[in-house]
């Protein structure tokens, strides 16, 4: 054996030992910290079968270092939201009321009004008007906040609010808002508006978890008025502008005591990102009733709120007695939700799932065919909405309870993203939001079964990516 051969053998042995050490460390960490069996098995397999690369991917995308609730101090200084039980003891939804209260630790706040706004055509003017009329505070959180024609109007409104003495805070997701460049962030920062990027870093080793995203869309004004739902800020959401790829969406204007809970969610995100506490009366004024709707904010994320929205959806399905309506742009939920919907249809409940014919993510469209097949067979009705792409996220139970907000029906939203939803007890509202969705055609089992073998293999392979989509 030559010297070169010996050196090569030594390097090979060292590399093998390093691979075993890294893969072993990933295995131990995944076994101890991954709640989902499939995710644990996947990461362990990647670590062992992809030397060094698997360990690097796990370090960047698989380790949750977000421990933000330990920093939350504001509630110690503020009285709880005034509220009352939204359901009577004899109401079938009473167990749902108790379950959500237990999950979230928040009361159901009575005395709210809520108004549905379709896409940027209706929502943006109302949001800009509210920013223009703000007197004390403006908090804006958006997953996507473009520096285009639509976004520029918000830039100017926020800058003007700051100049007239309003406390303005803007939070943009570090990935969705533009990883390499965020024109909105640069513009607002240059204008002196306090703006931050959630979990953003140009250096991978400084990013706590590149796979985590703040998917919330929230605007709070003076602690008394809020806008929330699924609407990002960008020209593609304005139909009147005739964008090349129009995105329809649903947003909501909320007024009343539940706005304190929504402001609370924004303050938590801002505290985690910047370290600044928003605890003054400018953000949390005394609340007064503004209507008759009972509502409660539901936050979810890979911290202490993990899987809360998923659990709320499961509880709602179990409490349904007549009907379940789900509207979502992406449908690839965790298996317990798929099973719950199928079982609900089997016990005679009308289950309607409304999806866009084609979303803006082809892989998700391929993958959804797999879980839809058993649901259709169980009796669920799957309706496909024609273009343009509809990004709305809605759920109703028995035409009396509703769930609105930012969470899609996929594993990413339920288990990885920071999401914000609102539950509402109001029959008229529940009927109205479903009537606003227009189905095109019903998906049948025969149509799914008619997919040729290569397409079925493609769809099944796409579904294997569910933990990462």
C-alpha cells in the first residue's frame, strides 16, 4: 500500500465515522422531538441515506428552535377580554365551545361585527381608508407584501400614518416577503417606518428554521378595528387591474372585543421578531361591544400553539350534526382530518369540499387526488371552482359556526406555519360565506380512476412530499 492509498483509506474511514456520528445525532434528535411518526422516519432515512447532505438539511429545515412563548409577558399587564359563552348548554356545539377554550386559553368574545370583503378590489380600499384614519396605532402583518402598484399604496398610507404621529409596526415574512430582496422592507425602512422580517437571515446558520413561515395576514387599527383572512398584498389580487395571473381571495373586516385577541397575536409576533413589547393603551384600549357575533382568535404554529387549528377543525367535524363545508386553495391535510371528514359523510352528514380546479402549485394539485379518492367514495362531495384561482380559506358547521383565516388545509399550514384563524358563531354569516363560493363541477370517483397509470404514479409520488410541501 502506497502512502497515497493509506491517506485515502484514512480519509474514507474518517468520513464514514463522521457520517455515522451525524446520522446518529439526527436519529436521536428526531426520535426525541418529532411528534409525527412519518416525519421522524423520513428525516432518519434522509440522514442515513444522504451522507452529510441529509444532516445539513435536517439542521436547516428539521430542527425547531422557536421557543417564543417564553418571551410573552404582555398578558400579565392587561386584563382579560370580556366575553361570554357563545353556546347554550343544550346546543350541540357546546362541546366545541369548551374544547376550543381549552385549546387556546382564550374566551369567546361576544359583541363583534364582521364583514366579508372579496379580493383586493373590496378589501384594499377599506384597509387603506382605515390606515388613513388611524389615530394611535397600526399593526400590519403579511406573508406576501409586494412593492408593486397595489403595495405602493400601502407604503404611502403607512408612511403618512407614521408622519402624523401614529405608532406603526409592519411585519413581513422572511421567505414569502422576498428572501433575497424585499422592496417593501427597503422602502419602509428608508422612510423611517418600523418594519421587520420574520425569521429572516441571509446566512442559513443564523436562520432558526428556514422551513417555518409566518403565513398570517392581519391589520389592526387603534386596537379596535382589524382586517384578517387569506389576502396578501399584491397587484395579482386586484381584478380591476387585469393582472396576468389573477388571484381571488376572501378577507374580513372585524370590529369589537375580539380585536384585542387579534392585536395580541400581532404583538406576540412583533415581540418575538424585534424584542419590543407593545403594551400601551395605543394598542390595547378599553373595548366596547360593536355587534352581536361571538368570536375568538385561534393561533397556530410550531411553538406552544402547535396543531391548534388542526385540532379545532377535528373538534368541529366531530360536533357537526347536519353539514360541513370546507373551502381551501390547497387540500392535503393530515390523515386524521381526512379520516374525520370521511367518517362524517358515512354517518349521513353533508360534507362539501370546494377547491380550485387548478391552484398555483401543480405538485399540490397532483398530490390532492390521492386523499380525495377515499373521501369521494365515502360520500363527500368535492366541487371544483373554475379559474381564476381562488385562495379563500373557509369552513362552516351546521350553517351556524364558521372558521376563517390564513390556514390552508394542508400539513404545512396545520403543523409548520404560524397561522391565524377566527371562529365565529353566527348563522347568517355562515350561510353567506358559503353562498359566495361558486362551484363549477363535481369531482367523481370515476374521473379520478380514469387517470392513466403514469399520472397516478406521479400523484402518489407527489403525495410523499406532504410533510415538506
